């Protein structure tokens, strides 16, 4: 027991005191002059399900294109092996490989078509959602513009009516003044 009491626990990064979590309180003196540790958020999801789905579909498309090219080259190689086969068994094996590659290519093409359809649907739904969100703003802007145009038109008509009324008063006033002064 005596031999363990002389070991410096600081060499191992172990403190003889009980650990208590207080955030960065104990390190504030260390952090005052330098950079503070930050939580790495680069790997966090963007939070937009549309973007998540679109990113996933793009990754799937990329991988399927790579596999498509690989199966196409396997089909070509299998057809060449079938043409160059000397016995019937080797030819049938090569033809089977070519048929399997053709079926895989066909499945990949159908999957790529489905992915393309999903991407188009997502884009259309996103555009419709944006249009629906913009409709309220557009409607409010249209109402505001209509109200402005109505006010302008009312002001024009009021000004025209006022100037007509003023002309009538002047014309009537001039005629009345002329009658009073006599010939």
C-alpha cells in the first residue's frame, strides 16, 4: 500500500478530487485569453426535410449511375466471353452472366426513372408551397395597390368636380355681377 501513495496521479491526468461538472467555469481563466471550444455543427442536418430528401435522392442517383456503368461493362465482357467460348458450357455461363447484367441494368434504369419522378414531384410540391405562401403576400399587395388606385381615382374625380363647381360659380358670379352693374 505504501508504494501506491507515492505515485503522482497528475501524470495520468487523474485528479484525487471528486469531479464536478460546472460547464466551463473551472476553465474560464484558461479561456479568457484564447479561443473557446465550440460544438462542431458541420455534420448536423440542415433541418429542411425537402433538402434532406433531395440530397438522399441525388446520392442514390450517383450510386446507381456508377452501378449502371459497371453492369454495362460486365454485360459487354460477358457477351465477348460468350462469343469467344470454345465449349457449350462456357458459352452458357457467359450468356447467363450477360442476361443477369441486362436485368440489373434494366432494374437500375427503372429505379432511376422513379428517382427522377420523385425529384420532379418534390420540386413541384416545393414550388406549389412557395406559391401558396406567396399568395397571401401577393393578395395583400394586390389589395393595397387596388386601394391606392381607388384613392387616386377618387381624388381625380373630386378635383375635377371641384374645378367644375368653381367654374360654374365664377360663371354665375360674373353673370350676376354683370347684371347688377347694368348695361
